[in-house]
C-alpha cells in the first residue's frame, strides 16, 4: 500500500505564474488535508476536503488559493498569480473514514514551492 | 476557535537524559491527541497518540500522558539519543478536525 504521494516534490515559479500541487491519498483514505509550512515554523492548516466536497477551508486565503478533490484523481491545491510570500513547503495528509473519532493523519513528502 | 500551545519551543538535553514537551488545548470536546516527529527536510511522522479515554500510553522510550481536566498532554522521551533530534508537533482533534501546536525543536547533545 503506497503512502501519500505528492508531486511535484520541488516547484519553481516566477511571480505571477500559477502553481498546481497534487496529492494522492493512501488507498482507502477519503479525507485529505493541506498544510503550509514556512522554514523554522509549524504546520498551518489550510483546507480539509473529502471526495468532491470542501469541508473546511478556514485556513486558506480567500484570494488566489483554491483546492479540489474530484471523484477521480488526486487532490489539487492551486495557487494563482504566485508571490514571493507563497514560497513554502506544502504538505498533504490523508486519513481514513472515521467511524468513531479521529484517526492518524499520514503525511506526504511535501512540495517545496519557490517563487522567484 | 481551537488553540494549541506547546512548550518549550526549543529544548536541548544531553544524550541519555529525558526530554518532556507539554501541550495545552482549549477545546474540551477534543478526544484524540497525536504527536508527530519531523526531521529536517522530511515529512511529519506519527510517533505516538492517545485518546481521551486513556490517561497514559507508552511505547518503548516514548510515553504520552493526558490530563483532560487540566486540558494538557505531554510527551516524554527517556534515554534520549542523537537520532531523537528533530521538531516535535503535538495536535488535538475532534472528529476530523486537527489543530497542531507550533512545534518544539529538540536537540540531543552527544
């Protein structure tokens, strides 16, 4: 059972371009979370999705950022018109359906976005 | 909203000594408390977790204690080794919502 996959691992964009980050959850997991981590800082929650639904996007900026988790295919975090301040590591995590309480989140290797 | 405080932010110990990291939370409904270890440049990985119906859990050199009345939980690492050096994150969860603490950078000095 492959773990959480993220691609690309490293992404370089110039200011104003678009960044697309992909996350494939572990098999059988229907919950996906996206986090942002700046150097030397903690994990900042961005958005929580289930298949075809955004459950909680309270941590995601209202402008330029969007996320989806379609019925088929990976979850995608999209950043439009990137700025230097978007440079960070973006981690995706997945967890199984919770029948009784929360379950462990399994993290992907992260995508390191650098905006020039 | 939910908030998790974590102390200390940095911790240095001599190899072989114990390390203790403490987290406090605000949501009394939280019922799941995981601890993650993140080595430099790597992904966070779960090292131990505890649910609200348990007061203590141990796994070899690692233990976690939970005080629901006081809303705090702690990570204890005994007989520390250089490979324990990393950033440790606590988290609280209710349902499928997770809130992470800001992290503790642990350095184990040889």
